C-alpha cells in the first residue's frame, strides 16, 4: 500500500489546503479535499464518517483557527479547532493505520531567542492562538499514529485566502497610508513552497517535529516594502515599533519578537535548501500577481 493511495486534506477552503491540492495534482496524486461542510475536525463522529468514506492512507491537516487577535476573545473556539481537532484526527489515523501531517506555528515560542529556533527549544506561547496550536501538538504526541509529522511554519501567504500580501496590496490600492511593525523578525513563507517541501519530506521518510519556512529573514516592514517593489506600488509606508502598534491596538495578541525557525534538519533531509523568501515572493507575483 502506498502512502498516497488515498490522501485526505482538511481545511479545504484555506490557502494551505489549496496549495496541497495544486501540489498533489501536479504529482498525479488523487486527493479528497474536505472543507467545514464535509467535516468538523473536532467532532469524532464526523471524522469517523469521513474516514469511512475516504479511507485515507495519508491525512494533511490544514484545518485551523487562524484569527490570531480574535483568539484572545475566543480562546475556547481556538482550542477546539487547533487543539482538540488534531487529537481527534490523530486518534482516527491511529485506528486506520494512516499517516498524519499537522501544521503548527512559530507562535509556540516566546520570541526571546537570538538564533533560529530549533525543534527541541523550550516552547512558551504568549498568545491564545499560540497556546491553542501547542495543545494540538501535544494532543498528537500523546497517542500518535504509526507515522506523524508536525510541521511548524510561519508568516504564510499564497493564493486562495486572506494574508499579509493581499492586505498590503488592498490598502495600497485604496490609497491608504501604511504603518508596519519593523521590530518583529521572521521568515515569510509561500504556501506552494511549503506544500512541495512537505511532500518531498514525506517521500524522504521525514517524521516527528520539523521546521519548514522559506529561507532568510526580514521584518513585517521589510516584507511590506518588498511586496510593493514587486507590484510596482509606492504607498506612504512608515516603520513603527511593536510598542507603537500596541498603543493603537491594545487588544492585539502578543507576537514573537524573533520567530525565525531553524531549517538545517529539514534541508539536510531534503538534500536542498529552501527557496529564499524574496525569491518566493517574486514567484508568487509572477504567477498570480499580474491578473
């Protein structure tokens, strides 16, 4: 039996699920893309019914509660989707003998490191969103399927969903002056590159917790400036500090100051480097930004 005999992708309307649909189709793999209408991942009976229908050999869990700021007001809902859901899927995968890939986040760290975060570093989430994602990691590891991957990633953007790139472009085209935080450092990650890296990692026997982003680092301000360079836009763009932002948005969730993830184990397994974030942004623009 092949790992790809029956691939189930949850979170069917999101950016990442759409990226996997494209990547799997490109490789000639048949998949079932499940949205909320097909299954509530935190409901065991619905997951069991979906597994009976699809009989997956591989589950790519792209279902997630991603509204970072709103999670501060809705922690129970974030915990249900990001914490309970992965545990329910892990249980179903264990019973079915299926492999599980789950996506976590840089927000499980507190941002205090001076070097890229390693998978074994101490987790210490500072937001309701980060805590909910850590719950999901632990739920999977508590009683895992025969094969599992938890992939921590960061700063996602891509076609098919709301993201920082589209937010910046919409604001610039509306003629709005922009202030963007310039003291939070991370690695913008293109969903299509994440999907390809995930499938390559599976093909090479990857397992456990792995960090996956595009390579290199920048700030949110640097990311915004690069976006406008690629799209040929010249909005009024001003860098600010996190403290400045929090004074104007006091209900904002706390973000990690430094969330660059260590890619060495990933790149050693893949036998290749991850594409630099700036090159990935250019690729996104060339493929999707001209329409």
